[in-house]
């Protein structure tokens, strides 16, 4: 069975362990997901399955998308994502993948698009140090010298002010604290990337405990 599921980030809270210790957790509404397409080495050059997640209306999809979902008998979904598998034939079109593919105590990797923070300076973006804040300094939060005099140019990779956030981020090796199959909820220890109500991808961790 594919150890991956799509979900929606709901927010953060805390739960208490048996010893009374408070654990911060992120609540994710994971699944149900549906197998929409199977890809094989003979037809596509690699083995994978495509799964769909999220409710959508018929009016939200164009005609090609509706026809693509009709082949598998899956109702309109908002998101489609592909996962590599060893044998696609072990899955059936329209098969449901629920949050119970994971259980408490497992380690997972979570991928999402981080919060966009717009244009940021070097201090916020890279953690640079500021200058003295006294009145006579005249140098507080500026980037400072950016290049050598000889080359008369700035080398590639130089840390500078610029756009911060809004990129795909993967946080590895997070612990699953609790799984609630009845409500399709998963509690993951710590923070995961993304804003509330954003799409997250949860997969088995590549780094074993």
C-alpha cells in the first residue's frame, strides 16, 4: 500500500502525553484520496499512480479534466498528484486511500508551499547582523559591502534582500502523534510548512528512526 496521502493543514494545538508532558502538534485533515490513473513502464516509461484529493464541483473543472476523472469513476477533485510505486497493478482505479495508512509512532516527511512573506531585507531573510542603532551610526539595516573591488561585480549566490517564502518546502522526519480515521485527522508533532487550509503532502520518511 502506498504510504502517502494528501491533506489540508488546519492549524496547531497541543496534546498531553500519559506522563503529563505537553506536545505541540499540527492538525492535518488527510484524505480520503482516490486513485485516478495508473502509469506503467510500458505505457509511460515509469511506474506511478495519480491520486486525487479535495472536493470540487463540476463547474470548477474543464471538459478534459472531467473526462480524465470519468475514466476512473472518481468524482470531481481539486488536486491531483503523482507518486512513484513499484507495481501500479496492485491498485484499482477509484480505490480509496485513507489516513489510516499511517499509525501513531511512524515518521513522515511533509511537503507544502511555505508562507509567502514578500520582499524582505537581509536581516529577516538571512539572519544578518545589523549595525549600531545610535544616532551617529547612519548604518542600521543596510546590506553593506556586496562585492570585491577587483572584479567590480557581485558573485553569484551572494545573500541579498529579496523575495522570501512562497516556495515548496519539505520537513523531514516528523512524528505522527495520533491518527483519527473517523474524522480523517492526523496529528503531527511540531510545525509543518504552509498556511492554514493549504495543501500538504505526507509521505513515509526517507530517514528511518
